């Protein structure tokens, strides 16, 4: 009974849009796992950005950048959605109140995923990173991750 009450309480907090915890895993540049104080693991997909796949140029650099900012640190996540894989999608706030999603965009390790987010400020962050030719923008023909994934799946069939 206690487990059921706890799960109801925890899920209610998620539905209300906020969860905090320690980052225990960084799967790639835009996916992390946190461990809450209740010892529940929550997989988080960063809202509004798409980092290169690990097998793609700059994929491992994006993962390392994200790891350097959050691994083994406490973060607050404002949940915006749940994706088709069951991951919570959200904005990740660092201890200095900066938004991880924006930091990754500014460093040039992600595309602004306008299919899921139309924030004009994030467009400007990507444009500025492109102008500076940093991260993925240091290569002349950077391929968007969603196109990379689509092409990879076409070649596997």
C-alpha cells in the first residue's frame, strides 16, 4: 500500500511539471537520467533541442559537454511532455538557474528542434553558434540528427 501511495504522489509531481534529482547517467547530449530523493530514476529528454547522435560527427562531443555540466550534480526539471518512448521531456535547470537546453544550443552542440519548440530566443542561440562556427557548426555540411536517423534507418532495411 505504501508503494502505491508513493507512486501516486510521485506521478502527481511529474504531472504537475517539476522533478528534482541528481544526474546519474548521460545517455547522449540530450538525454539524461536523474535519481530523485525518493530513489526513483527518471529519464529526461531535453525539450526543444536535438543533439547529434553518438555515431554522428560531434555526437560524443555533445555527450561530453552535457556530462561536464550535469553528471553527478543536482538539477531541477520542468516537465513539458512525455515522448513516445515514455521519457519525460523537459527544461533542465542547473544550480546557477541557467537552462541546460540553452547552454547546449549556445555551445553549438544541438539544433533548435523547431518541430517541438518555436521559441524565437532559441532560434537566435542557434544562429549565434552558427555565426561563431562552434560545435557542429564548425563543419560545413552538418546533418540534422533527425535526417541522420532517417537515413540510418533507410540503410538498415
